[in-house]
């Protein structure tokens, strides 16, 4: 059985008496509303109405189950994309938690991390010393080979093919050693930056742990700049800051915009070694307090890692909070 009436007529008491009678006789009753605002009550869902949101009613006429309106292909694709992004973000958060746990369990103070860094740097210095010594020896060997070849030429003799091959091999060896030395320097700089980031992270984690859980943890300016955090004082300010943050992301990202909603601003992932992609999350601290967290992503390659560990990226992160503050100050004047 099925009947359809306008919203305006639903309020009539005579209808409710009739409806309650129908409901008492029927084991199942549904309530749905079409695109024109017409409310339909039926013990069956007509095929042409199956796409609308509907409520299953009990014998007292109260909803006990709601079936959401069917989503369009575009809506479903957007939800799937958002779910994929959230899953990726959860993986990043999970990896960060593992890293944080390891950091806290491995070291007892920032000095421990610094000592570990010093030891790592000494290893790099030792390795580079060996490479530089090899380079000197290879250069001496090449010089000797070149002098021998020059001797043949002074005597009007053709330089033997074996001598030319030895010269070429020595030159290639020198280039390989130079490449290894540069790789050592780059890796040393990357490790140094990672350890400095670990020290900053360790300080943030240990300071957070020492505070009572009931207290609101608001990072100081140095921490906020280092971590890319902006603390919202109220919802009104946070909504304004969110729009400003969107401008900041598009200003500094080399990739195109991808996601923008009330919780996440994200540009497309890096596709090249030189790409920088920014994302900002609105993180709830308490029911009424939020932080805007800036994250910076680089290509998953050695040059990409070096870029993310560079001063350029650190400068972008540290400029986020001042940028939002300056824009908010300008808007209020």
C-alpha cells in the first residue's frame, strides 16, 4: 500500500489517525521524501523511489533505521578519493607514531641524540677521508700515466693503446671517487638535518608528556614555527585562518590543488624531484580548540628527501604561522 501527500497536509490530525491505522496493520512501513518535497508512506519501496533517503518506522511511527539517499557517481568518486586520502594520512600518522615511540624509547635526553649525531658525523668524516686519500692516489697515478704518454710523444712515438686505456680507466676512477665523495657529503647533510629534526621532535614530545593531560598544550612561537602549527583562538578566527592557509598552500606548492574541505587542504602529490606539495589539516585539540598543521611533501627519491630536509622547506614551514598572523592582522584593520 502507498500514499503520497504534501508536507503541508501531514500536520492534519485526521491523517495521523489514518496513518496509525495503516501502520498497525502493516508489519513494515517506510517514510521517504522525493525531490519535489512530497512525503510518501508505504509498506513497500517503489522502484522509481528507491534512490531517495527513507526511514523505517516502528508501530508507533518512530524511525528505527535510516537508509541514505543514493549518491551520484561524482559524489561516490569524491568519497572514495577522500577515503583514500584519509587512509594515506592514517598511514603517515601511524609511521610518525612508530617513529615517535622509537625516539622516546631510544633516547633519554636531547644530549643523547646529539651524541649519536656526533658519532654518525665522525663515521662520515672517516669515510670521506678514505675517499679523499683514494682520490689523491688516483690523481698521482693519472699524472704518472700522462707523463709516460707525453714521453712517447716527445720521442716521436705513438702512445701505446694500453697506455691510453690505462689513462681512460684512471680518469673514470677519479670521477667515480668524486661522485662517491659528493654522495657522502649529501648523505651527511641529510642525516644531520634528520637528527636536528629528531631533536626538535623529541623536545616537543617530552614537553608535551610532562604537561598534565587536562591542560591545553599550546606550542610556543619557536615550536609552532618549527612544526608548522597555527593555534586558533576561536572558531571565527579559525575559519578566516583556513582560507588564508589555502592561499599559502597554493602559493608555495609546485603541484596543483587536489582536496579542499573543512578539515583538509591538500595539493597533488609530487611527481618530480623538484616538486613541493603542501597539505594542511585542521586538528581538534578540545571541543572548542583547533590547530592548523602544515605538512610538506617531496618526491620519494634521494633528491626529494634532500629537498624536504633543505633550508628552503624549513623556511616555508617556519613562515606559515607568521603569514597567517599577518594576514589576519591586515584583515582586522
